[in-house]
């Protein structure tokens, strides 16, 4: 066991062999790629958002710097409204409903995970010369063959389950203990700090190699375990749940800062594409604020699927730019390949599109396309965004009919225009039916919230 979380020497040796001898790729031609993902944070809880909440506006200076040095995407979405499905879509570049991943994997489920028929982004990037690392939360399968090291990550330092306490746990379960690859580590330190420190170690270890690093923070997901010094700093904030959520955010921002500082110290900033985003809509039940959006985590209203997103790549993405076209996390896969100068293959059946020219200011718009969401299978909620139109149908509710909103004028989804636009509803319903005909039913039933 490696209690300190240091990366074993065998790992560096293996990475060195694969990069130096297994690939004929010039490392200088490949940018480093880092995805920083927060968990359950509120849409209004980041300073770079135009409608940032006043009580949180000053809490995220390091995260905000990514938008200042790069771009802010004002219509950014995840493909899922809860943790595991959103990660499944990001990791595969495919709508996760195609392979039955509508819902969260139940805790302790040992019969499977994200189907082994799907190939991860990390695996594809390994194939073009990248060292790959995942630090933090996994939540895509518990049996060994479904774990990060078997899905394309050379190095894993984190926990398999979707959430855990931030402070050390006595008698910690196998799914909540922090693993270094497959080896349990000692319970020590604050989890957000361990994630930030682990990311910095990975960057140091791979400073001479092109790398892909997914930093999957658990903050600001519950429980609301906050450092005493942050509670003291936020003593005047009310109510208490909001104050604790803010404390988790402060730790998150500090550790994003550590990672950005590490890039600066190693002179890697200019050759590193950095994405910051959140895994789904904010969880208002633990103190998040999604203003001006309707809804929260687990719902298909904008507050459940629209997320803060900022991307920097100095010398490529114009600093301080704001991009308004709808984008989705499925787009990361082809965009990262394009940044590496590589094309994706049609046989991969990706659902995302390459955003690189759009991010870099070489085109002002994206080709028209529709975005889709579904929860809990063919009888659950479904939604589509078509241009500025958003249609949502809560099919589990008795008598519910499709609702229609104009997001350009009403991003809060307050005025249902379905009755005034029956042809639009009919058109979008046909699109939804055609998309849903390509999908399977969920592998797992939705988790029931405890009373």
C-alpha cells in the first residue's frame, strides 16, 4: 500500500515505454488536455457566470480565470442530469441511453458497469500517444474489469463510488476508499485536497509526455463536510446549508488553483487545453443556486442539464471570448482529437461534434443540430433542444403533455408555448420518437431517495 498517494515507479516506467517506444508520435505536436469537473454545483455559483449569485461571486477566482484566459460557453449542457450518466456520455462521446445508462449505478452493484462494448475517450487517446490519468470520482462500475485502469486510464487515484465523506472515514468501504490504481490508500487528509494534490503529482510525472487528465472532484456533492477555516471565513453567510456549500466551493477553487499553478510552474500552460465544467445541474437540496434556471439535478429542466463551462488554450482560444451556440459534453471527444490534429472514425459512432474551429474563433457558428435528454427509460422524462426551442415531456406524470419553451426569450422555462405552436410540438415529438427508437431500456432502475 502507498499511503502517501505517490505514484508508483512501475507506472512511470510503463508510461515511458508506451510513449517512447510504442508510438511514433512527436510529443511536441500533441497538446496536454485537462478536464476539471465539479459535482452538483449551482449554475449561479461561479463568478464567471453573468448571473452569478452575489454571495458566491468572489469565491471562485481561480476557476473564473479559465474563462478570462479563454472562453465562456453560455449554452453548455451535460448529456445527463445525474452523476453516472453524465460521466458515461462524456467518456464515450455517445448518448449514454444508447447503451442503457439512463440512471445512476446502484451502490455496491457488482454485476457490471458501463458496458464493456463501449470504448472510452481515454482509451482512444492512449492509442495516439497520450498518458492518461483519472483523479477523483469514478462512478462507472465497481467490478475490476469495469474500473478505470481497465477502461483506458494508465493511472487512477480516487474512489469508485459517487460520493463519500470529505474527512477520513473509519472502517471505510472498498468503494469509498481512495485507491491508487487498485491499491487502497490510508484515510488521511481532506478529499478535495487529495484530488488537487493527486492531479499535481500526475502533471509533474508526465511533464515530458502529452497527457490527458480527468480531474473529477466530488465537491460540491454532499455531505456538506467543510474545513473549519472556511466556515470561519464564511461565518456571516446564511442560511447554514448555503454557507456549507460555499465552504466546499472554496476548497474546490483552491485546488483548481493548485493545478493551474502547477501548469505555470512547469511551463505547460501554453500547451495545455483546460476545460472546467460541472457534471449536471446544481443540487439545490444541498444549498446550490441555479438562478435563473428552472429545476435542479435529476430533472430535465435547464437547471438539471445546463452547466457552467469555460475552456482555455492560450494562443488558440481568444481570451475573454463568449460563445453562445449550444454545446454538449459529448463534443469533448471529437474536439480533443481535433486539438491533437487527429480525426475520429465513423465506426466509433460518436454523437458529439468537433468544436475546435468555433472555440478558436475560426467560425462564428456551428451546424444546426438537435440535443436530446432522457431519464428513466421510455416511460420517463424526455427533452429536446432544437434551435431556441426546448420541448420537455414529463411522461411519468398522469395526464402530462409536452411543454414548449423559447429559451432565447425565456431561459427560466416559465411560459409554456405548446398550445400556441402545435406544429412545432408535432415536429419535435417526431424527432424525439426517431431518436428514442435508437435507444435501449436502462440497465438499472432509478435509485429511490430515502425518506
